[in-house]
């Protein structure tokens, strides 16, 4: 990964940003290439991605309903789950991240400034 503004560049035309709601890195693919691609305003300090960014895990992933998921991992294995089932849905515009109401984390419905990816990771 290479640093550029508050983002990180990743091979394959992907850009990574720190999500303060999930306390982890999210990434989107921009430019030409296979798979879903997001529009990018080209500003690495105040990025805008279009359309919205939707990250789902566990039973929130379409087609996973009723299957084993992270919610029941500890009950099934006796071990602490390494992940959790979640939804993070946001608009990233002009360096701000607007979390939509369907997010399962504490920042749902709020808008906050994106922080430098290394700064956010160090806050954990």
C-alpha cells in the first residue's frame, strides 16, 4: 500500500480509507477494471466516492440468511469470534463520511471527517 493524502493506494486500482464507525479499513475499486467500480473525485485529501459504500459481513450478506455466522461463533466453538456480523453504509463526500441509518455501529446517522488512515488505525 502506498500513502497518498488521507488514503492508501492498493494494487488493482483500489483506494483504502479508515472507517471510524467500524474501526477498520474499507476499500473501493476506482478507474477501469473488472468488478464493481466507484467514481472518485481525484482528491486524496478530501475524497468523494460515488455511489455509496456498503460493507456487509456475516448474516447481513445476501444469501447468508439462516446460515452459520459470527453471531453464534462463540456459542458453537467456545472461542471468541475473530469477526462480527455488521453493516456499514455510507456516503463519502469532500473528506466527510456520512453514515446511513442502516449501519449497525454507534456512528449510524452521523457525519464525521475522515482521518488519515494511519491516525485512525493508531487510535484503536
